[in-house]
């Protein structure tokens, strides 16, 4: 195997490990970007230099594997934000820190480029993110992260983020259901779980 193919395989393996590390759900086909109706508000100016909580997240039907999911969004330079995710594992109870870097929104597609860390202190993998809704006054939004796998499948993670609330109440549940149905993602609704915020990791 030549070095170019080996490097490509390595990148694909890193990407697969990265998506299995989160609460990604796998489906046949490709990322449904053509069906998405993203918010065309650039969220970065609103949520950089603030703490954001994940209120709800996709999870396998066997259960979510993260709690106390909080993130700090920091401005680094023009058009880029550093995200420090602090997450508690439901399996071990231990806290871990993952980094990500998100670039400004593409004004034509509404997509953001995201570099997401596979595990603490390891390599990053590339994703596309669409904010499907965003409320500037409450700094609350729903984001879809998607990644195409090399075997004609894709993995998605949907999360509801907020800088003003950490409760997945009835209003938040209704909002998620509406956003998913509007973007032809209703099939994800059974996989959405609220996240507990009972014991922060910091």
C-alpha cells in the first residue's frame, strides 16, 4: 500500500473513531444537506466568549452516554471560535475535555466547518455543521453535525444548545420536534434525549 492510500485510510479511521466517540447515529446514504433549511444567522458573534450547555442530544436507543455537557466558546481570530467541551461520561462518571474549532458560516450554504477532537489530546476530524434554528435573544440553537462514512453511510449528531437554559422542558421538546420535521429529519426524534446537569465538571 502506497503512502498516499495509507494516509487516506488513516484519516478515514480517525474520522470513524471520532464519530463513534460522540452520540452519533448511523444511517444508510449521505448527509441530508440538500433537505436542510438552516438558519442564516451567523451564530458565532452571539455565542463566543460565553458558556453554552447542551440541553438535548442524539443518542442510541440504548441510552445517552454523556451528562453535564457544557462548552466554552472563545473567539480566537477572525471567523473562528475555539470550543472547549467539558463532558461527564455516564459509564465512568469521569469528566473529560474535548476541543473543537468552528469557522464562520458560509453565507451561501449556511454551513460551518468544524474540526472536532477525537479524544482528549488527540487528532481532529472534519465535519459540517448546520444550525437549524437560532434565537439571538436567548442564545439557543439547534445544530446538526454530519459526517459521510466511506461505506455509503452517514452519521449525524443533533444537539440543542443554549447559553440561557439547561432544561429540556416541554417547550424545548416541541421546538426540537418542529425543527426536525421542518428539515425532513423527523426520523431523528426518537433518538433525542435530554441531558442531565446535576453535577458540573468544573
